[in-house]
C-alpha cells in the first residue's frame, strides 16, 4: 500500500486541481473504485491532470463522474482507455453534458444507431444526402420520349398532344412499389397511353392496358406476383382485369361462354361495355343480304333464277374479330327482291328484282341480283341476269341465252357471292333458264331441256348449330315433258317453275327466288336476309 492514497485519508473536497501536478495521477496510483464524485471538488479534474489512458472502468465508481466535477472540455479522448466509460460510470441525474465533451471526441461507431432510414434510403449520422419523401415527380414527358421505362416511386406527367406514348412499368417490382401517371394536357382520349405490364400482371391479367380517358390521374401499386399491379385512381375508378362485351338488341341466345344476337329485321345492337383484350372486345358476325327474285317467262322463253344475297362472315376464322366500343350500332336486314308478273310493257319489268343490302357496322352485304326475263322477241338484254351479291341466272332470247349476272358486286374480300348460270335452248323444243348464283358456287347453266339449279349456299355455325345460307334460285322450265325447272340451291334457294309453280327463297337465309316457267305468269321473291352477332360474355 506504500505510495498509495486511500479514500479514508482524503477529506471530502480536499483534492483540487492545484493540488495535482500535471500527469501525476495515473491508473497505477488509484485503487479500483477509489475516486468517487464526493472526493472531487467541482471542476477539479482537467485533462492536463490525467495521464493518457489513465481512466479505466475499474477505477471509476458507478455514477461517479457528474457534470459539476468536470471543467468544460476537461477530458479528451487520449485520457480515456478504450471501452472504459460505460453507462454505469455516468450519473443518470448529473451526467455528462455536451459542454464536457470535446468536439469530435465521440465516433459514429460508438453509437447504438449509426444512421436514419426514410423511404428505404439510409443516411449515416453526420452525413448529407437527398431523400425524397412521397412521389418523385419527373419532368414532363412527350411522345418523343416514348417508350418510357418507369421506376418505382416516381410520378410522370405525360403530354400526348403530339402523339401517343408508351410507358413500361418496372420489370422487377417489390410489394408496395408505386408508379403514378397524370394526363398533363387532357389528351389521353385522343392520343392514348399504353401502359406496358413490364412482365407482371395487371389486375391479375397478363396484358398491357390503354389509358384513354382525358384528365386521368392514376397510381399503380404492385401487390404480388398473382395480382401484379393494381390501378388506383384519384378522380376515377377502373378495373383493368378481364372485362367482357355487354350488349342488347335482337333475339339473344347463349352458347357456352358466348352470346348470340340474331336480327331477322332492322334493329340496333347497343353496346354498353366494349370489354378489353383480357376478356373480349371484338365480335363475330354473319351478314346476309336479301336474295333476288327470279325472272318471269314469256311465251317459250323461261326466266333465270334469282341470285342469293351477299354472304359475309368472319366466323369461323383466324381473324381477331370486328372491334366494338360502347355505342349503338344500327342493324339493317335486307328484304328479298319481290317476284314479278308478266307485263307486255315495259319489257324490263320481266326481269327479277334485286334484293336489299344488309348492314352491320362496317360490313355491308349486297342484295342478290334478279334473274333474267323471257324477252318474247324484245331486246336480248332483258334475258340477262342482274349483278349483285350473287348474280341472277340468264334466260334465253329467241333461243340465244342472255348474259349471266355477275356476283360479288361490288367486290369485297373474301367474295360475298358468285355469278348466275346461263340459259339454254335448242330453239325448237325447249328454252330454259339458268340458276341464280349462290354464296359458295355459281348458278348452274341449263342442261338440255332441264333448267339450271341455283348455286350452293354456305353452312355456318355461328349460332351454335350449322345452318346453310344464301343459296341461288332455280331457273324456269317447261310445264310439260322433261322440261323441269331448276332446283333451288342449298341455303334457302327457291325452285324454278316446271312442272309446278316457282318457289320463293326461304326467309332469313337470303336465298334467291325461283324463276317463272313457260306460261307461268309470275316468278317468286327472294328470301329476306339476316344479321347475327356473336361475342364472348364470360
């Protein structure tokens, strides 16, 4: 114990800074726990009185060092052994205040928390940086910046005044990531914005979407790999998942996941929801025009059969279908051409009448052409069939056949019909008419004393069952012997007269009407057309 000062030998408050020579007190001179706050006069201990690394934790009693006992900036880092001061050495009520700590003394690695994190970005204490709180709004983008690759947490003012813009959502999103899009100039309705899904779903569907509403403000939030991105609007709410066409009009039936609207007369197809690619946004259609009527006979020159109404359909096919939107589509169903009755004058009236057009959206099918009439010595042009969706069959003129009516007039692709058939005569025992054209084949020319049959129609299963439409009308024959009228083509075509009277085209098939035969003073009407629309509804 020689040369050591015991706590019992020191009167409280006796040791002051003037009693301690600089560097005199070292760790070896102090018994563990000897120096307590009660033995030190206020502001007595200065850094100059303490040898480097002298103060260690065992030499300091718990809570011994209080602020009043230390002069300002008294203890420097060089005076304290590493790890010496712990929370038990500092008085909880009269501890060390900032004035007792020399600037730069406490290093960052001596703190329990070394940084601050905001919005996923960490800044070390004492460091500087920029942290964006909320949406990081970008400069205005135009179509010249398209395509744009979005980043999580960013907002985009998109100006589509000069053209459409494509913006792709982040390709590797994390749950809670957000991207905000704002219609800068209110032109999304004119020039749309395509939002690329970036490899993730949007509302559970693997498809890109289109923003087409003016003044739209939409925020996309990433949920998970199943739902992907969800659109949350500030000024509107929209679901970009699968949406299906919803419509009214005509007679509605269902076949599996499809609805079928059948129009047998004029009406409107009213679309209340245009759907989207994830559900449905196109329709299948069948548009058949009215069939033409047959020509009437005069004397021994028999009429040609009426041509079928134009047939147009995209079902079944590999096409993407006919796009529709939420609007009203007028539907026109063409009527069949009316039958004709023999009249001496004008002779043109002996030719059959054309059917009327059927129309849906951008699709127009042309009415079938009327059949040629028996001229009875008048100009040969009367014996010619009329052009149309399918052309009318030709009659004969004093044993010379007239010209067949052309089909697919006006021309469309694929063709909506075919030409009629030619009449035939031996100018002695028979003069019979050709059949009207059908949607699948041309009208057949007369063979010997038998009039020509109408051309074949086309089967279609747009309703869920196969039905054949647009057959041509049969040519007119002779009521006696073997000079029979031509049969109507499959698809509603009417038979020509001989030995029985002519037959009208079947209603709502667009079939051509049968022609009049020798001494048969009338021909028959073409069949009315039809319009059928089909779409996926669930």
